[in-house]
């Protein structure tokens, strides 16, 4: 990954889609972005990241899925949107 810019990660709360609990995860680095989904760890959209970086981000999501899913359960979208958290 580029060393000059910080990589930031954000995630949604847990969403139920087609009976499955999922979390959307976004990575950003300057103008570069990647969007993935848990629990699969698949990167669904990206721009500016190399194929190797996308592979690493997907691997990170797969390895960290349980932890991120647990943290996402505590996300209150309305409170976050209103700046209360």
C-alpha cells in the first residue's frame, strides 16, 4: 500500500438482506476507495487500489470478519448520522 497516505476504514451497522446479516465496509486512501461486504469479505467496488492491494483488503476482511461484525452490532445509524456518537 502507498505509504504516503493513511488508509481509513469505516463500516455500517448490521443490515439484514435476503435473510442474511451483512456489514458494508469501506476503505479510503486519498482519492482511492474500496467497498467490501461481510461476512464474505468480497470487495465489490474499488478505484485506485492495485489488484494485490484488493487481495490484501479482502484477506483482511475475511480474517477480521467476526470482530468487525461484533463492532457493527453496536453501530446506531441514526445517532451516528445526527453526530451523537
